[in-house]
C-alpha cells in the first residue's frame, strides 16, 4: 500500500489554496451545496420582498409541512428514474391509500373488525394496512414492468388513470372525514408537532449522528490506510453540521402554540397561566420528523445497501448489471414496492392534514414529484441522482410556490414560475456538466 | 476470501491426457431461426489457453456467451469436471467459477472501480451494509499488480482511460478465483504497452492453472498465447488444432475458407495468396 501515502495536506499544498480546493478537500458535494444556497437565496429573497415577515417560524413550518408530501415521494422517484424508469401513478396511488385510511377509520375498522374509536393503536393499524395496500399496488405495477416487460411509462400511466377512478368507486364520489385524533398528529398542526423538549432531544441525536458518522468514516479510512480528510475539514464539517441542526431546532422552537390552544392546555392541566399567556414551543412538526426519517432511511438504502448499488449500476448500464449476475428484474420490482410504501406515508400525511380524504388527494403529485427529483439533480439518462438532492429539490419548488402565494400571486403565476425554474435548473445542470466534464 | 492470485506449488501442465475442466458438446444457439452457433463441441483443460478465432459473425462470442450465461444455449450439453450442468444466467456461470471479460467490458460507468470489481458480489459488514473500505482495499491490491499507475479509485469509471477500464474489467474477472476465464478481444482497445501487460497476465494466469478461452482477431496474440486453436466459420466449428502442428497460414486459411488444412486444395491456397489478400506479416 505504498502508493497511497500522499497526505491530503500535500495534495492541497500542490494545488494552491482556494475556496474551491478547500471544498474539494472537505469532499463536499458542490451540487448539493449549490442547491442549499439557491434555497437560501429564494427564502431570503422573499423575506426582503415581504418586508421581513416571510422568514417567521410559523411560515417556515407551514412551508416545510406542505413540502413533505412531495418530498417523501421524491426520495423514491429518484431510484425509479435512476433505474431508467418512471412512475406516473404516484398521485393516484396516494389518492387510493388516502381514501383507504379515511374509510378504514370511519367505516371499515368499526364495521368489519369491531375496532371502534376506543381501540388502542387504531392509527397504527390503519397505517399498517395502508402501507400494505401501497406495497401491493407497487408490486403489481412492478411485476408488469419488470417481468412482463411492459414499459413503465405505459403501466404507470394506466395506473394514474384507473386508480383515480378507483378512488371515486371506493367512496361513491363522496369526501370522507373523521380521522382518529392520534392519526391527525401526522398532519402537523401546532398540536401535531413534537414540542420543545423532543425537538432539542432530536437535535442532540442529530449532532451525535453527524459526529459519529465523521468519526466512523475516518476510522474506516485509517483502517485501510486511505487518504484522510484534513483535520480542519473534519472539524469544520462537524461544527457546521451541528450548528445547522441546533439552529434549525432553535428556529422550530421559536414559534409557540396559538394563545387559545395554550390557554385551553393550561386549564386542562391545571397550570396557572403567567402574564402574557403560556408559551409552549411548537418544535418540529410531525410530518417533518417523518420526512427526516424517510430521507435518512432512503439514503441509507441507496448508498449503504446492495439494493441501492444495484439500482445505480442498473441505471448506469443495464446490460452490465445483468452480466454481473444481478437479479435486475427483482431489483426493479423492489423499487416499485418501495415507491408504493412511500405513497402510503405521503397519503398518511395528506389525510391527517385534511382530517379525511377527498376525491383529489394526490392529484398532479406525479408532476411535482418528478420535477422535484429532476431539479434535485436526477438525470433521465439513468444512473445519476441523490436522495438528499431530491428532497432539496422538493423544498426549492415548494419555497417558490409558497413565497409567490405569500406575495399574493395566484396559482397560474406559481405554475409559470415552477415550469420555468424546472427547465432552467436542468439546463444549468446540463451546461455545467458539459463544461466541467464531470459530475 | 482467498487471495487474488493463488500461487500453486507446482504449476499444472496441460497435457492431452488430462481430463478437461469444461466440455461444451453439440452446442446450438439460435436467434429466431438463425443458428448463430450450430453443433459446436469444444473443450478446455486446466492451465490451457484455447484461441478462438474466426471472421466477423462466425459465432465465437455467441459460443462463449452460452458458457458465461449471457445467452444460454438452445441445445447441447455443458460439462464441468465431468458433470453435466445447466447455465441459465450469469449467476450460474459464476457459481462454477467461470469469469468473463466482455469485449465491451460491461462496466457500469456511473460507479467507481471498487464498486464495479465487486458488482453483484459486494463485501458486507456484519450489519449487512456494504463494506466499501474493504472493497477499495482489495481493489487497490489487485490494481497494484494489474496496473500500478491506477490511482482513481473514487471516480466513476466513465472518467478512466481505455486501459484503466480494461484493468477494472480484468480485476473483476481474476479476483474471484476463476477456474475458467473467457477473454473476448482483451487487447482490441489497447496500446502496445498495455497489450504486452495483458499478454503477461494471460501467461501468469495460465501458469496458475486457470483455463482460458481467448477470442481474438490478432493472429499474433493467438499464436503467442494459445496451446490449441479452434476456428469457427459461419456458426460451425471448422477444427480445433494444436498450435505447434500448424502455421499462421493454415489458420488463416481455415478462417477465410472454413475448411480444415487437409481439406484445402492447392488452388484455394494459391487464391489466398493474392496480393493484398493477407497482411504481409502473416504470409511472410
């Protein structure tokens, strides 16, 4: 192993110091950093335009909650597109599962299983059944795509059309309301948030995870004598990561329960209300917590498990993946099952927010989800795309839509901007790749 | 995990008496009624190099794809160590330690060299996650022997040169204790220095007892490295000859005319030597 003894510090010294080289040495994904900066620019831009009111914690919480439905699905759509396929049915699948949750709660569970509103963990039973429905729909579509060989565009276009019809048939055209109170927490109102203490606890766990990952990575490299990141870069990464997490937690805790709800809470719990009202920090909304969990899990699947490696290898060269002995059909089928499960998660958030299901839950989601993945750097040529990128893409698109709405522009204007930004983002990316010649 | 290049105590000699490690009997591969390979029988012994030659479309690659599982045969038998086996896909072939270096290399361009070397056979940690460190470490060791200048272990293989990509494909084939190695035009895209490297590697692997099918257009490669030469013509096997019994002219005659040396008439041989028909270095 004598050929790898050049220290990274030497490498940097050889290149001469510049900001770009520093980022390279720290092994920061420039693309992801660029997207973060773009998101920050959008948020601060609207803040200036709105005279400083846009960046309030309550606004940001609403924005984040609105983005979760699409962002959760985008994590799966990345894998679908990376594997050179498409899923146009996600919106309709979300619709079917949302209606399933609503009917389970109001009709099926009490009528067929005798599970009425006093039954514990009713929300969990509904959620489990919804996930099962998603997995089955995904498996059927995935089977037709992978094993029968019908192009995914056709199969999922059929799914898009027919499953929306299924929603109507399920409820005979009626909207269904009346969800379990616990289930409703997933919708993320002030009560549907995890509160101040848990938010700080989550931040602590996040910081520990960042430090743990950096340490683990460094130990792995040392174990095999690979080049290490410079120490300053490790420290900077750890510090920036922890500060960002703590900052977000503080930001989430800077918004408080509405006065009415706080007063009611104080009375119910026999707390004497101080002058100026009880200040209960809202903390992270549950949907955001769910999104963070989904993102971490999906990124883990995509980068640390064989499944993810096979998805990317298949996207890079399907024939090579097959010749390497990968069961490519099974891999493809699993992607669609995963997509179905994510639809169930997205549908749970939507149903909880609405306290029920209407006929058009998830309508046009497929377009926003694909746009989020593509803005987030996923390439239709296959093999390229990241989970965090897609989540950021969803937030960029939602920040634009929410900001324009906040400034009083109606949805046609929002759609015009969304479409133009989609093309600009991908065009800029294509231009960059051609010039840089690399990723 | 075993070492990449096990050093046998005494290099086994391939001899006509030794039992073959693989026999392909009466193999037929059809593409919609067209027999790309028709009733071909061929065998390979330990530590032997069989040069597989023939014109374009002669069926060399297709015959080898029947063995590597990329395109299972429609008829015929494959016998490994005296037992008839079924090779229905590339996974089956790897179970029998049959490794293949494809002409187009079959690399996933968007992932790095270690990921390609271990594609489909990733090393995992006790938690079931991929052990990228161990895979990169093994790849570095392999490359130190195959291509010492290779340094780009973390870049997608798309950004590598032709020789480096070839090294990745070779590393993948030799790392997993291959017993039977199929090399489809391994030097076609390489410069002279890299070609010499590949030739050295073939000799080294042969000395370690690996049986090698070598598909090549380069008659020099074939004469330099092979023990026996099998000539294919329009999907059929013309003949398998021992290298020391034939000349390059004989083999070229077989490739072009599709007839064994004894069957070729004087007149046909004369016709072969028309000016411009053959590269001068072969006819001299």
